C-alpha cells in the first residue's frame, strides 16, 4: 500500500503532535475486549424486551391483544403506541437531518397503520430474552392488509396507495389540493439553463436508479433503560449523539431534558444510522411499567427491516459542454424514497448533485417520496453518493464524447474558491483541483493498465461537512497531565484526534492527555458524531479549552514567579518569566501546590461547512462469462485540510471506499412482490469482506480549511461518494457497456454484456 | 429458541433407540453449524437434540487403496483437507470442504451434516454425487445403503425415516487417471451461498486425451442437488477439448430448473451451470493427467 501526502499541499511541518501517529487512547480496551458496549451491561434486576413487528408492508391495525402474553409467567410488561404520549408536529434538527416528532413517535411504535414490513407494533418485557421473544409471538395483532407501494416512481403516481391521508406536498409552487406520497419538492436554479444548453456542442441526458442500502454497522441497536422511582430516566445506549437521544426522548415522552441521563457506551459503528431513536423509548416505557431496568437488543433482521437504511433513488441528469470541454449547463431531476415517513436525504442530494463543478447554468428538482419501506436515514455523506453516481457517469460520457482525458475534463470544470453552487453557497478555498492533480501525479495513474476485460475509471465526490455545537472541559492534573472531558461519542478514533489538538496547543504529548467520553449530565451540550464534524468542531473546542488553560497557567506562573502575567511568555509548552522557566508539566506540579485548580473550557458552534472533496481512481477486471467484477487496484485521494492523525484519516478513506465499493457492486435491499425484504442478513445482504477488496491506496491532500486553527476539514464521509461512478466508468472501459443502475451485481453485468453481444 | 432436551449417546444402537422413541421434534446435532442457527432463528424447532459426535463409528475417517474413502457422518470438513492423502485423492471433495464457511465453521461442520441438511445449495453434495458416493444409513429396521444422488428429496428433506441416522459415506477408490473438481459461483469471494455449483469427475484413457467415464453434478439449480445424467453419458468417449466441455455444459443446463430469488435469476443460474460445468471439467481433466 502506498500512503502519501501530496507534497505541494503539505502545511509547514511545525507541529509536534499533529500529523504524528500515536497509539489511540482506547487501544488497550478495544484490543483486549475490555471496552464496554451496551450489550455488555448487566444492571441488577435487568429484564429483556422484544418487539412485535408487522408482517405486512402496509396494513391497518385493527386490534392488539396482549392478554395472553401478559399471563405468561416471567412476563412483566407490554407496551403499544397507546403508552406513548400523543405526539406533536414539531420539527427539530438532529445535526444530520431533521425530525418531526409525530413521525418519529409513529415510527417507534405504529399508530393505526403499519407502514412497512418490520414496523414495530408492540413490545414486551420478560425475565429472559427467549421468553420475551416467545411472549411477543403471543401478542395477537389483527391487521387489515392494504396495497403497498415499494418503488419511488410508482409511489409518485396519482393512483398510488397513500401512506398518509393528510400529506400535502411542501413546494415552492402552488400548494396541491390533494394529498399524495410526495412529501416535498425542492427546487434550485442558477443562471438560465436553456441558454446554457443552447451554448453546448454536446448534451447528454441519462436516467439512473439506485437500490436501498444499509449502513451495515456490526453492532445492532441496543439500549438499557432504567426509569427510576424518582421519575428520572437513565439510558445506556449505542448512539452517535447522546444529547440528541436525550432531546428525542424528552420530546417523545414529554418530559424535561433534565430528568433524562443518556450514557453513551462504546459503539460498534453508526455511519448516520444511530442518530434516530428506535428501541430507546420502548425500553423506557417498559421499564416504567415494570419498575426494572429493561434491555432491548435488536436481531440483525430487525436492524435491516426496521432501522434506517439510506434510500433507493430514481434520477435524471442532463449536462451540456462546449467542444473545448467547458460545461455550459446542467439539469437534474431527483426522486429519493424517504421510507414510510417524510424527511429523507433528498435535501443534501439535491445540493450535492453538481457540487464538484463550476456550472454557469443549472436547475435541480428534488422529490421526497414516502413509500412502504423503513424510514430512511443518513448514511455517510447522505444523498451525495446517489447523485455522484448520476453526475460522474454523465461527466465521463461527455469527456469520452469530446475525446478529452477524464481527469483533464474534470480539471477544466472543477469547483474552486469563488464557485457558486446551484443551491447558493460560494466556496471558500477548497481542494478538488489539488486532489485531481495528485491523482494525475500518482503511481497508479502513471502505470498503464493492460490485459483483456480490464478498465480504469475516475470519479469525484463532495460532502459539505458541518460544524455545530461541541463542549469540552479539560482538567489539569497534579502530575501535569490533562483529563479531557468530551460529549462526542468516539466512533472513528476521535478521542485521540481531539486530544492531539489539545496537546499541540498546550505543547504536551498526546499521551499526556486523557480523553473521556462522558454522559449527558457531565459535559455541556454536544451535537452528534456525524457530518464529519467531530475532529473539526470538538477539536476546535479542545483548542479553545487549551487556550483557556494556557491563560490560567500564565496567571499561576506569574503568581509563583512574582511577576505580572504580561511578563510570562509561552512557546512550545515552555513558560518563561522573571528569568525563570518551566515546562507545562513542571509548572502544573508547582501550580497544584499553590493555586486554585486549573480547568479549561471550550464551547463552540461553528456554522460553516468545511467542504471535503475526494477523487477515486479504480482498475477493474470483469469476468465476461459471469459478470463478476474484481477490483484490481483502488486509489482514493482526499483533501483532509489537515490530517491530525494520518492513520485515522487513511482508515476513514479506506472504510468509506469499502462501503462505496459494496454499494456499487452487490449491496441492495432485495424485495419480494409482497414488500418483504428477502435478504435481511449479512449472508445475503452482501457487503464486501476483506477477500473482496484490494488494499486501498490513499493520498491525503492538505489544503488548509481557513476556518480552523490547524486547517482541519473533517474526513469521515466523502470517501463513500466517488466509488460507485468510478467503478461504473471502469466497468465501461472493461466491457464497452455503460451502467445506469446500482448495484452492478454479477447478473446485471452479465445481462448487459450479453445484451451488447446479441444486440438486445 | 425455547428449551429442549439434549442427549449425547456414545453407542450407535443407543442413538437409534433414542431417535426411534422420540417424536417429530427430534433433531440430530453433528457440527451444529446448520441446526443451531436454524433453532436460534426459529426456522426449525426441537424438543430433543441428539448429539452424535460422541459415537466412534461416526467420527472415523479412513482412506484405503482397495476400499476408497470411509467418511464418518460427523467428521469435520477440516479433517478431510488436513489429510494430504485424502485431499490429493479426492480433490473435488477437498475443493468443496475448503469453501464451506471459514476455518472455524470447517472445524465443526461435517460433510454428513451437509448432506442431511439437504440444502439445494449444499457445496459438499455435488462432489459426493460425482464420486458415486454411497450413504450408509442405520435405523430401527437395520442398515441400508443408498447412492447419494437419491438421498435428497426436496429442500431440507431427504429419505431418512423416523429413527434413522446417517452413519457414514463411502467413496470408491480413485484410479490414477481420474480427476475431479468443484466450483460454485458466488458474488463475493467468500462467506456466501452458491448461486450455482458444479462438480465434475472424469476418468481418462491411458493417453489422457479421451474421456472414458464422467459424472457431473449440480447444486443450487433445482430443489435438490442433481446428477446431470445426459451430460455425463455424452462425455464418454469424447476427446478432451474446450468445445467438448462447453457442449457438456450445454447438456448439463437441461437438468437445471432453478428459481428466481435474491441470489440470482433462473436465467442467470442456468447460464452459470454451463460456465461452471465447462470450468470444472477443464480442471478435472487437468488433475486426471497429473
């Protein structure tokens, strides 16, 4: 594997901690199996919950009879939507998407209608988990099955079965008179698109489809809830954001946030799927009813069928360019399935569709469509992977038609500082051009691909990244170490990447910082670990806390050295004044003897996007007899702004690429005609394993983010975006067939090759 | 999964008595890699689980020049490929047991269990059929022998009667000019169930240019693993060539009656039968010449 930092973009090597690769702070716990995940908890008197789920994709719930289950010895409580307070129509931002609490409550436990197969209808708590499952089977639910709608184009038709009788499309146009499954219609416009296409020498328009895919985190959703006699509720859970779980619980259960404590345990992956609550409110209600702590852990099929995959889509993208390779106009029509409730990821999808290019004229129409599938959620750069598949395939075809090298064509049109996106924002300094150039300079690009049935593809991807609220406190210990208390749950090594920024600012080592992720009672409000924001925003808070500590240390040094604080200077963690000098550590020891405790505080709420770009270069080989695609070589180049811990940045780039490859080649929700998912297991929902991937080469580009003291942009999400189109473009060069549908699974590829040879 | 009784007899007759006395809710446990998953996921239920791994006859694995391979019903996959002589003498079987799960599964799962689970997509059954293996069954009425191609009757169903137990599989001795191979097609490279599978066994003449005998068996393309009789018969006397392999593949496709499901369409699976038959015949012939 080659790992490189593109030399032209490297920031001056003045850092002592940032850019190094210390061992992560939680490594011993993780590699020895001592890290505590939610399912490891065994709270005294704990009982177990299980769900009753709808066997129908769409059905009216006629009645629910829990009496037989309640008579079983060992069964302690049952619960239905009647046990949840009446929901209210209130919309809140959870950091990576908004939620309407009426919809959320209806998703947690179905009200009146089950809207998808697997929709939770009731739940039961019993003294062991097998008994709970058995009791769940004895809860009798009478359904009146209704026709279901499973595909976004069908769901948009006038005669489609309606999921929500009252749903009126939210649109800039006139309010429709009749309800439909179209929850919203988003429109963006820049310039005059007709003029733009008139100026084009070549115009290409294509239609694309993608399948529903799941984040595929290894740890199922799991929570333990304890509703105490004093009315306080405590929940241990696997979540990307303990504070947004608290917020959702407070709204769903109509209780003050101060009555709720969320303890985030270690988390086995989230990727956007562990922000919304599912089992937490149900465990809480069951605990309230039986007076004991209740654990609910989902089974894998429940995770697939009843949590939040990311949507299927239907997209039409049209682009025009002049003979000399300048894009003139773009038009996109995008319909994403939201699942059973409004509020899918069409918003960011519509904003990202042309985000890599400087397009003078463009329009985007985006539709949020409800249908009888689980409520969709964010998945790593939500919406951007879909639209990149469409745009980057059309870009590739345009370049080919114009006989221009695919990287040169992209460089000709790449978004840069000053480019205005179709949805409005103007980019500050961004690094797409540098990423494309780094790919051109790579060993991979310079090594020709030879052999039959092989092809090479290129694609770009964009993700905004966000800021949002973060809080940390940092306590200087008597031995000169610093305990860093933070609210960002650590999914990708952020304990260390945040601690390193504190260490760099203070002039101490990463090992001298002890990061702790704590519960919602023990730190200030912190938004989700999502939006690639944590190393950026919580790192910014850690930087502020370090400056706060430094100020207090200066004051204590002045007191010890009997001089004015103005006379104390700090450089590289060494404090000097009145002819004396002490390291941070030594000064901390002295300060502990004489002064008040030193506690730093950092609270931030940056409102900016940090704008991440990635470029993929991929070589494939296609077996013409079976349609199976083998990834021969894969390079991902990404602008990290500044890679705080390069190993974790590479890990994110490789992990995102692996998920993008899975999305491209095999992953899909495979539905039967009855609206049942046929492959709700890791056996048949085919994520790539290590046998299916080459070592993924990484090139980190560092174009500093002007809005962060160390230039951090955030890196987690964008690497999932370019793989599907890069692979589609590579398969085209291997087979001569262009693909417009994901996944490009062996039967699909074989069919297309066969169609080509038989002229179908 | 709800509670069940567990028994682990050490004698074959004791096991048969237990099985004969018990009702429909009796399940046999060898490696457990199918039955435990099925019980946990509610696909099957059990009142009594009879563990047969402690019966010595069922764990015997013996290769002899005149009798061939004796494969006790609960012998793990791993013991087969760990024995270099066995793996070299029965490469088609070794191909299959090396790709059933990962090595942890292979250390538990048995070929006998794979046969008794009677999945249409079982990897070990096509090579058994290609090798003309015999199933040795014991029951309250005594012992009987059945060719493996007659063992499975439907997905998850087979000829075992109430109280009967598979004791062993025997594979005939292999002449030096015989060769075999098994391949399955899966979309990934590991951890998957066959979309289609094919095993080919050939015996060549002295020159190594002509096929004297051949047996082709398929998986995942019919309600049970199937013996491709016509393709096998047609191959007798044919000269070894890519064209002959391809033609045999076309003939093998005729016994395929696959379904459309999440693992592949019927059309695609039928097509794969041709590809896999061709490819396994080529490997089998290559191995026969060594």
